[in-house]
C-alpha cells in the first residue's frame, strides 16, 4: 500500500494567529500552488481520497480528485485550540493556563479544546478504521500539518516528544510505502 499525505496550501491568516479548527481562507496563491501540486503528483492515480472537512483541505482534495469520490472525515481536522482559536499567540503565551499547557502540551487540553493525545486518539481511530484495511491500494489524505505529524509518528513508532521535528510545509507531499511488515518513507516533496 502507498499512503500519500498532502498538507493543504498556504492560507490567508495573519502571522502569529492561532488557528486549528478555524476555517481560514486559502491564500491568493492557491491556484498556482494547486497547479504545482498537481504537477508533482504526476498523474498519480488514487484508489481512495480522504480529507479534513475544513475548506482549506476539502477544496484542494476536490480540485485534484479528477472526479474520484472524496471522503471527508472530521478525525483528520487540525487540533482544536478551543478558546485560543483566532487569538494572537503573543497574547496566549502570557496567560497562566498557557504556561501550564506548554509545560504539559501532550496531556492538557487547550481551554474548551483538546489535548494532543486526544487528537492522537482520533487520528489513530481513523487509521485503524479506514487505512489499515487497504492492503494494495494507493491512498491520498489531504489534511493538516499536525495530523500528518501524528500519522508519521504513529506509523513509524516514534516518540511523541519529538513530533515537532517532523516537518510539514504548506503543499508538501509525503509518500509512505507499506508492505505487511515494513513501512518506509519514500519521498517528501515540497511546493
């Protein structure tokens, strides 16, 4: 099985603003970035296409699907930052709750949001239900940087303490190849 992970293209969000599940707009460079992705996918044929329901992913998935059905799944959404959504990270950093959260970001949920480990559980649930049953298929998942990092961490049995060492740029394509006993990172292609 081949698993292709595609992070959505750049967004129109002010630098330093916290957004996870907020449905932010795509940047004015969307068409150019989408065309670059299509060129890099080089006529790849996908047996199944899954996407986050957020428009920055869903639109890209539909635009590159060539008419193939795109399945939206909420478990592929970015981290729910709760009350922090739309706020400046500079303002968030100075709160008492944020200091506690940054000290234990794996287990403490964002205020009225979720923790990293809650997100990991939903992504793991998606993988167990949807992905691990496709033995000889080529799958595309159009999603967010956090989800991609979690998928790679889970599938390669990495330590979650090092999750942020995994790079995932806007429009980046990561291909993982499986056989029954082996998983390997085939390529990482950026816009």
